[in-house]
């Protein structure tokens, strides 16, 4: 745990990234947990409290803007270079009137999929520790699922890379959703294998269902953590950036167009 904390603190880029996401998460949680009291406001006192909370959150965001770095123009191969995303302002988020989670939804779950090396298993365990600290909710590891548990139509060998791939939609709708624990805020699957979502696609880094509160992401393209300590840190950083940002979409936030923008 000490090593994980030191890694996060010494990595300046990751620290700034987490700082931004933490603000976004606080904004989301403040309304989802009912602190903002915007949904269902019925009294002038509640209205005043909600207004003050919004103003305070806007003030905090303004103070943190100088710490952020501009993302820059999307490069060839980047998601935003090939896909149109409208983004979401704070005001647009409030207009969606995010509803509080029931109190019984208290835990984040991680579902390992595929064959992990000992180093990869350590990376997944470290990711779970960081998620727990980041969100302030318990994180539990579910028993791993091997490739032998997948039917032939839910796995393939890529004709481009020659690597085994798992069908992400099968993971979402057949593996995760039916078995989602009753107290799950979300179930986040981490795959040691590459992913593809269906016909016409080469691969995806991950896919999620916001309605079902489940998602799956692959660490296969994040680098080889067994190669060197530096490669391990890079793979861990990429995994944390992916998983620490995705659960906030369960609270009604859209994809970030400028995660480091001024």
C-alpha cells in the first residue's frame, strides 16, 4: 500500500489528472448523494442550500483551472479524432437532474477475466486499492473467469494481431449484468485479453452499459508490466486513468472532451 501511495504522489501527471477527476467526482457525488438537493426541491430553505452548494462547487472548479493543462488537438488514431462527442458542461449535468443512489448500493466490484500473470494480478490488486481510496467506497474482487468459460462465438483470434479477443458485449450482457451483486454501485471487469465489440470492429479498449452499471476494459494494450519496473508503472497509470474515470459515468457524467483543459 505504501508503494502504491508513493507512486501516485510522485507521478506529477497522474496526480494532476486525478485532481481534475476528483473535482468532477465530487461534483457528481454531491448531487447523487443528495447534498445538492436539486432533484425534488420543495422548500425555500432547500433551494437556498442547493444554490449555495452549486456556487461553492463552481468556485472550487475555478480555483483549480490554473493547475490544468490544455489537451491539445486530437491526433490521428485518438478517439476524438474519429468520433464526434458533444461533451457536457456543469450546467448540462445539473439539467439532467441526477438522482441519488439507494443506500443499499454501497460497493464497487472488480471482475477479472482471462489469464493474468503474477505481475498483472498485482496490478489489478493495486488498482482495486486505488479505486477504494479514490471513491471512498469498498472495492471487492470477484472470482476470476477463465477463457474456457466463454462460448466459441464470444472469443476469436484477431486476423491483424493474432491475439485472442473477447466479445465485450457478451461480457456486459451475459456475464456481468445477470450476476451483478445487489449492493453493487458498479461492476468493473478487467480483461487480460484484448476486446472487440462485434462485426466491423478491430478492437476496443473497453465498453460499458450505464443503465446496467457494468463495464469491461482490457489491460492488454496498456503495455507489458512484466518487462520492467518502468513498464509496470506505465501500465498501472493507464489502468488507473481508465478505471478511476469510468465509474463517474454511472452518476450521470458524459465523456470528458478536455480532461486536462483550461
